């Protein structure tokens, strides 16, 4: 339950599903050292069971221990439905259902996939074979976007009849005002925020390239705020410092929405995504987006109306940043449309209604 899209959506399911219809138990593992537990950091209490041996990293002994713990827990809890999320938990959770004498309905949500940009060819083929088997033993499959669903089907993962597309749903809390001056940012600065894990797939070094390009053009009133952490942070900070780039590294923040609200636009630079939660949250706050055209990005924004989506090119990205900074009329149009679109398409009501129907249909209720 590290900070990120899956954790937010699982929390919403746990809190919003009708109590009279569903009894729920959240089973989750531990966070890596450079991650923050979403539940602990936000003081969220859910009916849950934490398995200490379940983590992101691969470890034969730890993973076997987690598999046995999941199986034992399922035998005690006797679930009618097991709904898994993310690759590692989806693998162990679905395997744990196989030896059960009374097998539950098995549902898995693909919040994205590992088919592009994560591994070399050999490991990617292995992931595909594993996902094909897991899809075969699943009763229902959820994709968070049409592009994610199509990518999976093109690789032979699952049968089309098993899939449903359910978009994320959000109820944003009221944001608090952030003091820009404490971050070394002037009120007149144009602020571009970036949110995510500082890892290769997210391509955070592209933010440094954008900052360097704008600095070389002697444009000084654009600042970049990076919200997140990961294995690349130290190297990125060192490079930004040595080149005197206008970047602020905040690490993971419980109140990340406050910093997005403080910003003027959101930038996404990834080479692969599912449905980026940061884009949805930014638009709900009325912030235009400039993003790489990957995954289901074009399903969570309207290119040309709530921001821009394109292949990454330093000069093209810089031109769009400068255009939104200088063109207040176009910026205001993007603001209005972004909030309208995100509010209509990513409501919690629709999200919960779709899951409730799926669960009841699966059980024949």
C-alpha cells in the first residue's frame, strides 16, 4: 500500500462499498525503504492484515512464505471473492487460491502492465507467459483503460469476454495553501510539478533536460517541483545541483495535492503508464497537463483541450510550457475543461457502482 494509484483506489473500495452487501479484508505487504505507506502516512484505518514477507522485491524464501501466509489466511476467512491488484500481489494472491477446497471468484485489476519499458526481451517474455497463466485462472479481469486492455490482449493475456474497463474514481480533499517562498519559489514564477517514483520507467531525468534547456534560453521564471522518491533521487539531485537547475526535490509528501494545487501545470515524462493518477488529480484541481503519449494517457485527458500529449521532445515540451505560461486565455480554457472533464469521468460514484455490479454479477446475485 505504498503511495500511488492502486493504494488510493483500494482505499476507496474499502471505504465506499455498501457495508450491508460486502464484508472486506485488505491483505497487503510491506513498502520498500524509499516508499511511504499510504495508510500509515494518512492515518487511514481499514480492516486489514499485513504480511511482512510480501514485498516488491523478488526473494524465493520471502515469496514462498507470503504465498503460504495468503493461503492460510484465505482458508480462515473463506472469501467469496479474491480481488488482486498489481503484479506481485496478483501473482501470489491468485496462486494461493488454487489449492483451496472451496475456490472463490478470482478478479484481478491491471492498473498498468510490465510489457513495455521495464525489462529486456527475455524477462518480458517470461512476464507475458506468467500473466497468460494467471489470466487463465482468473474469472474476471479489470483494466483501468482501453489501451491497457488492448495491450494485454495483443500479447495473448486473457480472453476478451473476461475483461471490463473500470476507470479510477476520486473524491479529492480540500487542499491547503503552500508557501512558495519557503521552497525558494516566487509568486510570479510559473511552476511545473512532476509526481511519481524516481525510477527509469518514469524517466525523471527528462525534467532535468527541460530545466537545462530553459536555463540555456535564459528563461528564469519557470521552476520545477519533483514530488516522489526512488533509487535515482541522489543522482538526479547531484546533477541538478552541479548545473544550478531550478528544481525542488520534495520526496514523497502526504499532502502532494497541496503542491500540485500550488503549481501551474503538471508534467508527465514516463515511457510507460497505465492510467496516471497524477494527471487525473491535477485536472480535478484545474491544472493543465503536458504528458508523453504512452499507455492510457489519452484516456485520462483530452489532448488539445485539457493539455498536450506527445512523444517526448525537449524543444516541443519547452514550447508548450512557454505557450501556457504566456497565453493566459488558452491557459484559462484548459483549466476549465480539465476540471469539468475529470469531475465527470472519474467520479467515485461511478467507480463504486461499476465494482458493485461486477461483484454481484460474478456471484450471480
